[in-house]
């Protein structure tokens, strides 16, 4: 009795049933650092310039020898187009990477001065800012919310003014 080969046995088996659960979504890779993207872009620009120069030399040499080969020119142009596609991709990645790394614009006071994070008053005009009014502690001078009962800095009770 002849023995069947491994491949012929594999072909005769019914295909395995597909899983009914949805496959987990692939994880997005983080963007490479902008420095690496710029370095690759500079390298590709140099290679692109060399390829364009080589293509011009190739066409000139084919003209001189009167033996123009369209397939060779098409191949070189296809490589150049793929380089330019990668350059466009790198430009878009750089734009996203740089915009993602920039912080949101700083908040501004009514007077136009930037408001520093964590400050309760404008450094330029002294106006209080934020959603809650802020007052100064009578004993230590620290900024505290107007509705606070104790100072967070010194711990003393805040004197409330009766209307």
C-alpha cells in the first residue's frame, strides 16, 4: 500500500472553523521621535538627488548610443516615485509628531498676559483668575479659595466677613 505524502494529507482535511470572537484591535505603534524622522528624511533627500542625477546621466548615455530602453527608464522612475512617496509620508509623520509634542497654548488673563500654571493671580495686573474667587490669608498671605474655612498653608481658620 502506497503511503500518502504529508502535503496530500493536509489538503484533504477540512479547513478549521474560524473563531467567532472578534480579534482584538491591533495596537498602534507610537510615533518615532522627530529626530529619527528628520534623519531618515535627510538621507532620502540625498538618495533622491543622486537617483535623479543618475537618471539624467542614463538618459543622456542612451541618447548618445542611440539605444533607448524604455523599461530601464520606467524602472528608475518607479524607484524615484517610491522615494517621493516615502518622503511625503515622513513629512506627514513629522507634522503629526511635532504638533503632538507641542503643549496647548498658555491661558491668558484679561489683560493679555500669560497665566502661569498653579497661580491664582495674574502676575501682570493682579486679577484673580479661575472658576472660584481667591483671597489672601490674613496671617500668612497665601492665596486660598474664598469659601475655604482654613488656610492650606498655615492651618489657621479664615476670618469670614459678614455682610
